[in-house]
C-alpha cells in the first residue's frame, strides 16, 4: 500500500501585505467582516491485490490507512481512512459484495470542524472517478463518516471505468475546509468613556499640583531645611537652592 497527501492551507485575505482591510468610505468608526481563504486537501491511497482482498476479506474486516495531517488556519488536524473490501457491517443492511470507505478524525483538533468531503478512485487512465460527496462535522472520534456501498465488486471488476489497474485500488479523498470569518474594527475618535477618563485624570493632576504648591509654601514659611538666605527690602527669607532653581525662569 502507498499513500500521498497534498495540502494547501491559506491565511487571511488582505488587500496588500501588512495592510488591514477597511470599508471603502471614510468614517469616524468602522467595522470589516472578511473571510479567510479555504484550505483544500487531497489524500491518495493505493491498495495492491485488491481483487484478492475482495474474495478473502470477511464482511466487516477493514484496512486502515496511515494518519494524514491537514493544517487548517494554523491548527494541525489529523485524519485516517478505513476501507472495507467486502463491506462494513450495519444492522439490517446487507453490505457484502460492496466496498465501504469511511473517514475518521484522529486528533482533538479534527472534532467540531465543518468541512466538505468527496471520495472516489483513480482509474487506469489516471482520471478521477468520484463516487460520493457531502458536508460533515464530527462531534466525536468514535464514529466514522462515509459510504457503506461506495462501489460494488461487479462494478470494480467489469465496468468500463477500469477502476482496478494492475489489480490496485487507488482511493482519492478530497477535503475542503471553508475559511472562517474575521471581524476587525476601529475608530478615529475616542468614545465618551475615554473622554471622561481623560477629564478625571486632568482633575487628579490639578489636585496633585495644588498639593505640591502648598508644600513648597510651607517650607518657605517655616524655613525648614533652608540652605540660602535671600534679602529683599531689608527682609530676610530663608530659602532652598533646589526650589529656587526649579521655579526660576532664568
């Protein structure tokens, strides 16, 4: 058996590198809801000697692929396929004589993630022959999702599609994860909350300045810690050099 995976994860859409998208009109405040690009992924799985497996595998027996990983918007999701050469068992339904293929989530990041899924085969001419498709979202990792009768043994062996080249079944799984919505917003004018906060901050600054001036006047009147005398009109003032230097305009 051999398998190959190809993933093309995408980032968020931007009008130019590093530039955020905005509405095409000038406004005081704005909001822009964009959509990230979809992530497309394909996984190919070849199973040799499949004609013999259809004969010897019992109904309910399966082959499991290796785990394949898909990066979706920066998050690594993991998945696996199960192929039942003679049908997956289900109560009340006869699946013998058909091939069942199911997809399973293989890690927590694959749970609760919406995606579309198609399953099919690659024939002798390397053309895709898709057999089933739909949308799904796993709620747990216990139950797979797929098709009980994806293709019958008779179709594989005798149809003109030539789906068993060299007795190999080439399964192709195609997945698409829709990009999530991203909303950004901004404003060129502060709201009343910010304006009120600024006004209150200004009032606090005024109070602090008044307290500082009062403290300086107290030092002048008491003469505490004075280090210089200033004589003016016969009066002597006990002053402080640091305060005089800070307050003097010269």
